[in-house]
C-alpha cells in the first residue's frame, strides 16, 4: 500500500475555500434571523422553537448525505456534486429570506436554508479526510476554521457597515431593514462564488485509488446490535413518560420536541435490534450504535459545547438589545442599534477565531490536544458568563475574544482527534453521525431554553448566555475524559 501524498499549501487553500461561502451564509443566518423573526412578529420565547429547523434538519440531512456521498462517484467526483447542489439551494434561500411576507414563510425558508448548508457542509468535513494524509489533517481543519472565521466576520459586520454608508437600518413594522436585506443578497453571491472556486479547482481521488492508500484501512471494532433494544427501551419509556407529563400538567409546547426525540430514538434502536433489513437507515443506526470509542468519548464534549453555542446564537441579539440598549421594540432605533452591535459582537468572535485557528496548533504542540481544548472552552465559558456582569456594551468585545478561542477550537480539535480513527470508506457517514452530537444539544436547547427563561429568569435572554457559559465550562471538564493520542500528528505545529 502507498501513502497518501501531501498537498501544497495552495492546494489545501483551494479545497477549503468553499467554507468561506458556507460560513458567510451561516453567519448571516445566526446574526440576523432572530431579528427577522422578531420583525415579523415573533416573541422572544418563540425564537428557540422557530430556530429548531436548523438543528433538526442537520440531524436528518448530514448522516444521510454522508452515507450517500460515501457511495457516490461520477464525472464530477465524490463530494463535489453535493457541494454544488447545496450551494445553489442556499443561494436561492438567501435571496428569499429577507423578503419573507410572514413569520411562517421565514420559518420555512430557514428550514430549507439550513438543509442546503448541511448538504454542502457535511461532505466538506469528509473531504479533508479523503484528500489529506493524517499528518496534514490538523492543518486542513485549521484552514477550514480560518475561512469560517473570515466569512463570519465579514457577514456579521455587513449590516453595521452598510448602515455607516447610509443604508436604512430601520423599516416600517413587519418589514426587514435594507441593511439586512442587502447583506443577504451579498451573501448569496459570495456563497455561490466560493463554492464554485473549490469545485472547479480541486480534484478527488477515485474510489479504487483512495482505497489503495495505507491510511484508509483503519481497524473497525465489530458492532453487535442485538442489545440495542436496551437503550432503545429506556429512551422510549422516558419519551412516553415526558409526553404524559407535558399533557397532564399543560407544560410548554417546546418540550414536545424533546419528548418526541427521545421516543423516536428509542423506537429506532429497538427496530435496529430486531430488523434484518439493509439500507441507509439500517447502516446509519448500526454505525451510530457501534461508533468508534474515540467518538463516544468526544460526544459529551460536543454536547455541552454546542448547547452553549446555540444558546448564544439565538439569544445574543435580543439579549444585547434589551439588556444593554433597553428596547425590545423592533421598530425602535435603540433596538436596531443594539441588533447592529450584536452583529459586531458576532463578527468579533469569528474574527478572533481566525487568529485562534493559527495559534491553536502551537498550543497543541505545547499542551496536547485535550488540554488545549479545555483551555479554549473555558476561555469561551468565562466570556459568556461575563455578559451577566458587564454594564457597558462596548466591553463585550473582550468577552467575545474568549468565545472566539472556544469557537476555533470547537471547529478544529474534535475533528483532529477523531479523523485518524475513521476508515476512508465510511468517512462521510461517521462525520455525519458525529454531527448528531452537534445537533442533539441544539435541539435540547431549543426545547428547554425558552422554558428555563420563562420559569426562572423572567424571560430575560441575557441569562441564556450565562447558561451557555456554564455549559462551556462543563464541556472543558468532559475533555479530560478523552484519551490523548500517543503522538501528536505531524504538522500540528503548522499554522494556516
């Protein structure tokens, strides 16, 4: 067997450049969709449920796309057809979102938009594993993080910058300001252009050549699914019990999402233990149940990390506008000034993430993977907790520096720890399954955050950021359970 050849810096640049476009659109979504929802009449406690489209779509789409892309090969390659299809759909939804005539239309467009991002995003994670030898994979994921940061910075600042150039930042009730509308139009152009750059400038290894490389043959632990009914029965009982409690005590409707998720997962595991059928669902559930040990240990880190990030994404705009600028009225100048500053804060953490993506490999070289991840997650946790104590909104810039280090680390180090433990033939499906533990905490946050804010925090969204900070501290502690590789991959000290 031969070793996979190393790629040049510019070859890695080209293969990762499309992530600039994905993140440009994703950052516009994160920074502005809450604003659009509120403009169209949504209450603050409705926003988590409206945002559930994003994680729920990822839960369904990413493993399915991973399964399919592992089995795709044609004239245009293995992963690249999915890049293109997702880019076209995302471009169309970015153009349509700021013109939504009603809240339900905007919610539907968010669903389609996030599905489109996921169609492109999941194969990109597998693409690094396909194209790069093990010692260059940390560099590849760091390069992706750089483009994620650059795209997010520009996109997050765009409404603020357009306002400074005289574009209207307020609009009549029920209408999206032009500063947001033109930002989405620019995002559509950038996303499609960046994706086409990667599609046209990068080649892929044919399946037979990929299979011939030595790093493609990672040993898999055989999975026995006969006992899958045991956790399945537990999840099913918990889900049914929660459904009964919600109905009996007239609890908030968001909790139906959590109960349904538990019951659905339980039913699928019971089905897995009993079925003899083959196909995509059987393969995905079987690989989920028998996932590699390294992935199991990273799941808890991912859970608490992404719970925190989702809490921040959906609550930063209403928290900053209401807590620091004193307004929840979407037609007021104060609210829109606060919303613009929230966009600046979102851009700040992504900008710091660009620099952190360069610095993190050096930290890994000094401290190792898990301690580096712990330090970065704790910086982010302290940053979010500081929102509760800061009074001047301009000092929130300092808070977002810590969040930026956490974000760059979340996008880099878990994938670097995981990728060497995955076989090439299943790189796509396992990356899709790993996404479950990005999506599940977001569904959990969408289910319970509104309830927690209503019951314990007087519907004040600033406390959701505090909960997110605590969650990042727990994620850091969970990192200590992850086994450190015996040897840091070569190239970990290289900066993008």
